[in-house]
């Protein structure tokens, strides 16, 4: 296991302190189960690590697990995941051949009655958890990384990045895998919050169009 910094304590620091340089995905997943780099481990049921083929051509990155993902321990298995599956199928991307993960690996929530309502992770929580994503990208080495929503996009592309203005545009990925391309689009959960069926269908069409850009890029890059 990696060396921890002096003064490291649960709920502060960075997941980088926990990640051995030679660990494969299975080892990373095992170590991540005990991650306490930020305080979200105190309220999340469990760490929800990424899943998918070790050499997946495309990686999909969301914000954080939701309520159903937190319980199941798997990413994108709730309503947003079902909508993502539909969009991927329409765009010609096989979900079973994609690696799916989140920037933040624990569910952040607040209680409303008996319900657990999603809360957006803050910058410190994203920063603490980001090394897990870097390690996943490095191990999987995808041709294209698709960032779903503002939190994922800004975690990777910087806080000034705006999904509304730059969605669907392929960019070079800096960091652990410089050979990859990266593209941002909306998170499927935002489509679920649309006011009516017409708005949802229109927004879903936009997501599918963006994912088709990713699918075409994958076809070119892995040919």
C-alpha cells in the first residue's frame, strides 16, 4: 500500500496516499473499499468503484453514485443508468464494452423524511477522490473518455469548463493517458428532471448526438 503523508487522518487528504503505482484494477477496487480520504465514507453505504472491461475503448464518467448505486455497490444501475443505457444503445455504443465510473466514489446525500436526496460534492471531496479516477484511466487506457455532467467535466477539464457551451466537442486529455480524447455532455439525471416528455425527448436526443460523436471517435482511434 502507498505511503501516507504525515498527519494523514480519515476524512482529510487525498486518495493518492492509498494507491500503489503497480496496482491493477482489481487491487484498486479492493483498496478503494476502505477509502477514508474525505468524510463521505461516513455516510455512504459503501465505495462504488468503476466497472467494465480492463481495456474498454470508451470510459463514461459521472459525478457520484446515487441512492440505488450506493445500495447495490455498482455504478449507473438506477434510473439515470437506465436512461444512459438507452442513449448508449441509440448511439451505437455497447454498454458491456464500456467502463463506467464516477469522479466521487461515495454517495453524498441529505435526509428528507425517509428519502436520501442527492447533494453535489464540494471541491475538496472531488479533489480527494480524483486520484481514483486518474488511476482508472491509466489502467483502462480508453480511446475516449466521456464526462457526464458539470462536476465530472470540471474535475477533469477545469472549473472554467462549461458543458452547456462545449458539449460534444472532442478534446485532448491531459494527465494519466495523454493518448486519449475527452468529451463532455450532460448527465442523464438532468434529463430525468426535465419538466415534460417533450423536453425529456429533446434532451435525450442531444445526449445521443453527443455519444455518437464519441462512438465515431472510438471507431477511428481503435481501427
